C-alpha cells in the first residue's frame, strides 16, 4: 500500500528510504503519497500555499522583465539588454524548477513499485484497488505455512477518494461513504482469505487509522474528509482530539475474548513493540522507545495503558501533551499551541486548506489551555486557576514531563523544508529512460 516515506537520498538507485531498506522483505505499493494530482483533478493539493508563493514570484519576475523591455524600447530609462536577458533567464529557470516539482506530480510521483522495480508510472487509479488486493492475498497464500507480518496501508479513505465503479453511489453519504464501503469490502476479502487458509486462530489482526477526518477536504458542497463526531478539530491540527483520537479494532479468536471494549489511550507507536513481542523478540535497550506492547492490555493482565504521558506534534512542533493520571483515572490535556481557525468559529482552516504548524496561523498559550478529557472530551471548556483547583499542579507536572521527553530526542534535519520539497532530477525514480519515464505493468509483463 502507501509507504509515504520516499525512495532515494543521493542517487536515483540508492533506495535509502525504501521499505526493503527498513526491514521489510517484500513491497508493493506507492512509495510516495496519494494527492489530488494523481487523479488529475483541478484542485492541486501538494504544497498548495508554496505553489501559490512560487507562482506569485514568477509573476513578479515576468512583470519586471516586461517593464524593463518596454522602458528600454520607449527610452524611458537606460538599461542594458544583458540585464534584461539575465532576468528573463533567471525567471524561466525559477519557473521550471518549481513547476517541475509540482506541475508533473502525476508523472513523477504517482507511481507503483514492486520491490525496487517501478511497475506503473503514472499509476492507473482504476486498477489500483484490485492490484493491492491481489498482492495482499497472494502474499498471505505464499507465506501461510510460516510466521508472517502483512502491513496493508490502504489508499482508502484518503482524498481524492479513488472508488471503483462497482461502489460508486452505494452509500447515502456521498463519495466518502462509497470509499468507506469499498475499504470495508477490501478488509472483508482479506479476513475471508485468513479464515479460508485456517489461519484465524493464529493471526493477530489490528485495524486502525492514522488520523481523524480531514475537515477542510471539500468538493463544492460535498465534505470529502470524514466526520469526527463530538471531537474538536481534525487531520493535521497537532493536538485536538478530532485529529488524533481514532478507534482501534483487534481480532485474535481463541486468544482475545470477542466483544471486549477497552477505553484506554494507546498509540500507533505501540504496534512496533507489540509485533516484536508476538514474534518472540526483544526491543532495543539502547534507546527510549515511545511505544508499549498492547498485549497485557488486550489479554487483561493489565487494566491501564502503560502510557502515562502522550505528546502530540504538528510537524516538528509539540502542540499538546496528555497526562493519564493513574490514581484517579483522570485524563488531562494541555495545549501549548493551537491552529487559528478560518473562519474563526468554523473549527477548521478552510481558507488555508489545511492548518499550519507554526507562524501566524498558530496561537501560542502560556499558561497552556488545559482540559479534563474525562469530563470534557469535546474540549469545549478550557480550565483556569479560578475554575480548577488542580490547575497549577497539573500544568507543572505536564510541563516537567515535556522537558523530560525533550531530553530523549535527537535533533534531525527538517524533512519538509522548501528545499527538500523541490524536485531533484537526480533522485527521480523512473521507469524507462529519464526524463521520458512511463510504463504500465501489463506492458512490462508482455
């Protein structure tokens, strides 16, 4: 499925970010992410604000060049043709550099790979669902006689909500509902294969989402990004519950009792230590791990999550921290930064398209906004020293935990900087002879 971590570091074939270079034995899917550009829709999604900035600069350079040309021809002011030509060349190079990054996204980045080989460039979205499903089923059938780890990261339910014809119009909830129904069908097919191969009682299955609904995703009056119920905020908002509180569904017949509901805060970072324990291994002891095995909680040998604190980031910026007070069972959350909604009472950043992590689109809070999630899961009523006797005690304890957490971190280069988002021809995965990249799996097989 969707890897979303990229491929290369220094050359087109070093594959430093590729799944096969990070512990996996087999890969089929998208090495990058799924954006509107892959479908060729009119609304570009990739670095939209950055694109608008680059286009503004391009227009300014064009305007300056034309002004100089007219001034030169009309003898309004003396300027050398060399200067005008240099400005025009610089403007052209500036436009080519950023447009190469974003104007050809469908052909450069919307690709499918099998291991290190590109199978489709650009990918055929109408066949992606069946291709992913076939690959996952074939993987189970190839590995059914021994232990295996299958990680399926579906392209559903992510904009642009690619839905095959069979499921279009099936739901009362528009295209998003159709997409959810198709995802449900795909998961059902995989569970059917597990059952058919008599693997049901020996297979641990964990189904979850990586974030809440994308509130800003709209097409006309249609909401494309889901709904977060009573919870405030959504995808990409750092700390609000609507963006980070998602359900997890676990199945392991014969080991875990069916119908059990566990109301404890856990994290997707818990998957790694859980899988290691299931495989009979041991996690590294030379570093601080943010995850904890879920097995004691699932088996009922422990009643509470091992996470006393959880830290919620927007990019590299810590926006909020959560404290699960074990003695009282109360869950507190302190927000140090929150996105500025546009319009103000909308609960989302509709004017920007997605909420920023820093800058003028973020409000900073000192003292932090404090909520008692046990009583106020909607985060509607921020507490203060006047309304909450424990306000100072709780905020001091959370701040101390944040400081302790930060001491465990090692600074790394900013991966989402403008420089790292620019297209680099020498890193571009290519099927065929660069820059004439393109292939379809059927043609490759033939």
